[in-house]
C-alpha cells in the first residue's frame, strides 16, 4: 500500500486530469467498484470517455496513494453490477469498492470551483452562452 | 446453454490473455490490482460481446492493447522516478559506491604499474615473446582500456553520492548506470575474446578463432561507446548535483581524458607479456572483476524490485528509516542478485574454459622447458648455415639451426622480392604456414588448409631416421615492422620438438620444408581476411648439424 495522504492543501493537486476528475465525480454520490466506476463515467460522458483497465486502476492507485480515495469494506458482488445480470463464476467472489475520503471531497470541490471560475470567466468574455440549455434563469 | 458456454470460454480466453499481458506492469500494480483489472476487462468483453458481438470484442482489444502498453510504461516510469528500483537505501548505495571507487582506483593503479614494469622489463631484456602483431596490439589495447576502465568504478562512487544527496538517481544518472552496465557486459565478452586471442597468438593457424575475431570486432566498438556514454551521463548527472566542486569536475575530466586514450588505441605499447596463461588469467580477472561489480549494480538497479513504498528523499532520520523499510520489503535483495550474477559469470567462465581447453592444454605444453628459451642463447650456440633459395618472387634463407636432445631451433628469413603484393585489396606479406602436427597438419589445420586452398603442407622438420617434429606452441618469433607490415626480410625463429628424443652426436641430417602463404595486412578494426596460396612450391632445405648433449639454456 502506498502512503495515504489525509490532509494538505487541495489546491496543490489542481488542476486534475479529466480521468481523475471523472473518477472522483463517479464516486461523489456512492461507493463503487471498478466496473461500476467505468460504466458510470462512460454513461455520464455519453460514451466519450471509456476507461481502460490500465487507465482506471492506474488512476485509482494514485488516488488511493494520494489519499483522495479509499478502499471501502469489501462487498459481495452485486447482480446489478454485471452487464447482463447472469451468474458468473466469481459472483461469489468479492469486489473491492472505492469511496471518496474527506480530502478527496475537498479536492473535488476545489476542482469544481476552479472549473466554475473558468466558466464564469468565459461567460464574462462572451465566449460561453450563460446557462446553456436552460430556458429561464430560474430553471437551472 | 451451449452458446453461453462458448461465450464463457471466449471471455475466459480473453481474460487469460489479458492476465498474461499483465506481466507488463510492475509487480506492485499486479499484486494490488491484477485480479480486479482482469475482471474489469472480462466485464468489458462480455458487455461488448452482448452489444456488438465479435466486432465489439475486437475493437475492445484494439483499444486496450495500446492503453496497456502506455500505462505499463507509465507505471514503470513512476517506479523508476521514485527510486523503487534501487537495491537499497541511498546511504547503502553511497557506502558501496565509495568502496567500489576505492577498490577500482587501487586496482587501476596497480594494473597500470604492473603493465609499466612488464613493458620496461620487456624492453630491457629484449625478450619479445610474441612480436607486435595485431593480436598483441588488440590484447594490449583491451588490457589497457580495461585498466583504465577500472576508474569508472569511481563514477559509481559518484553515482552513490548523487543518490545519497538527492535521494534518487534521476534519469541522467540512471541512463549512465544502464549504459555502464551494458559496457560492463560487453567488456566481459571482450575478456573472453582477448584471452582467446592471447592463446591464439601462440598458434600458427587462426582458424578456430576466426569467428571470435569477427564477433569481437563487432562488440568492441559498442562496448567503448556504451562505456563513454555511461561516463559522460554519470559525469553530467554528478555535475548537476549539489556536490563538492571536486566531485563535480572529476568525472567530466575523466571523460575528457578517455577520449585521447581512445584515440591512441592504435599506439603500439610494445610487447608486455611473457607468460600467456598467467597474462591471460590476470587480464581476464583483472579486467572482468570490477565490471562484475558494475554489472551487478546495474543489474540490481534495473531489476524490478517493485518496492512497496516510494523511497523517501534522504535528509532526515525519518526518511532514512522509511528508506530502510523499503529496502527490507524489496522482493529481490541485493545479496541474492549478487549470487545469481556470480553464478552466471561462473557459468560463462566455465564455458570459455571448456571451449578453449585444447588450446589451454597445448599452451601448457608449449610452456614446458623444452619449448622455451627460443632466444639469444640458442641463436648464439646454433650453426650458421646461410642456405638460400629463391622461387615465386620470394627468397628464403636458412640462417641458423640449433639442435639438442629434445628440441631443434630453426631460424630463417623470408624475403618478398615482389613489390605490390596484394590480397583482397590490401597489401600482403609472405608468411610461413606453421602447424602443430608431427610432420603434417592436425585435422583442424587440414580443414583450414582445404577451406582456403592452401595446399596440404605446413612447416615440417624430419630427420635422418624419419623422426617427425612438431612446432612447440608459443615458440614462434616473428619480426614485424610499423603498421603490422614487415619491413625487410621477415625473420622467423621456431622451436620444434621431436616425437622421440634425438641421439646426441655430430653430423645429424635434417630436412626442413617451409611452405608460404600470402597474408593480407588489414587494419585492426576490419575483418581479417583468409590467406591466399603462395604461387610456388614449399622451400626445402637439407642440412647436417650436431645434436648437443646438454641444453644451452
């Protein structure tokens, strides 16, 4: 195991890579195993980001070592986690789940704030339509 | 169900292949994530199969393979950057580096002193056992460079200092270490090459070693290149660290010194060695041992230690403790790597010894008293004959012969009367075709003669009672001029030993046959050309001299 970082300045890790940001986002609402993270990222990005095993677990390894993510208690493999729900030979095996740490949440928040600032700047310069897709200011 | 079984087999195969490819990742990654990564890949396979069939699986593999390659390189690069490939903590590396530097310096100085003493003795006594042919020059060059190379151990001391100061080798020093390890490996090859050449230099026919000559000619420039590159990179790396000025300047100065030494490689350092076996052993061990150390360090450095923890930068006690913790967790301790390296080297040396066993034995025979002292005393005590024969543009003169119970020493000259003799586009000289069989070529020599159409004869001596003689190894003395080219008549003195002892007495009749070949004189770095037949018959001399009852030396 790598040395885990539990504190420090989140700003020091910014900007995050797109892969890191999307993995953190995937874990923002619930803990997931590797395949769950991959599916969530792919669906959320409309298939534009497909994480290969090396990319996904390389990033997870660095985030675990950096203290942004931690391994959750091992859980039983869930049927809904399978692509087709059919039983597999390792259904009885355990999958490793990952979740954000407090430090990871702060890093994610800092990155989103940074991105928000970028968007605000772009909007102020007229390069970016305000509230794209919103029909009214209150509909955001 | 059948379809599902087939599908499962298909996924299973993909997973097995992917699991095998996981070897590309460092063990640390494999240990922590191999199972999950394989399972994740299997999930993706199943998903693609269900949605797009075999095409989807193919596309998945097409995406995954380059991803695997790049992420594996990234992980290994990360390990290297955090020093996880180091065999031990920086403090230990620095300590051993310093010991290497001390040992290398002492050995380098000692070998140079020995070399100088031998060269001086050789000049003072006029005892030139091998002439100064290309073999000896090559031998001397490799020995000289080997001794000089010992100084590179000092750079490993600097490498240790760099690591100790910065806590990591950095890319430059790492590349220098890799290059030095490669140079050490190549130098080890040259060690075998040089000793075989040394043994071969006592042989008349070079055929058994021709492949070695060609291999060595290929290896030497690469070794020198790697060596220089390693010195340069380590030197630059050391210079970039916050080290004392002397340590920063020394490696670059050393590198600067090696360049003129390399350029002087064609300089004839003279004949140095008297005993070929001892010289060969000293050379091989003297030249190889320090590089064993370098190779071990390079090898261990590159070995996938896959440490659990990144090596902390040196500086504080805590960092040192962490570093030691890493060293303890290393899967391949340096000691085991050293044992394995030593074992491999013993295997290599045994292979060399086995391959050269015949020549070693014959060289040993050639070192017996009967075959030695082909020098001034026997020449003085010999009979002056002055017999001369001319044919085919060559003149052979039998100048002196000395005979005793167990040996006959023959001195003769070969003079080339033809200008511009050439073989394969190179200037050529006439050489006697010497062999080691009793009155005829050995089977190996026969193959050689047949291969190049050189006839069936070698220099052979017989006597009145039909006793055959063979040439004693390491007894041939040949004169040569600058640039390996004979100037004036080629003077040759050879010791022959009879199959059985001769009866001392006056008026013993002998018959000497001297076949010649045309030998191309090629630069050292070029491939040696086979000789061509001399356009004429062997020169035959009959003479009568006394056989002395007591050896003169």
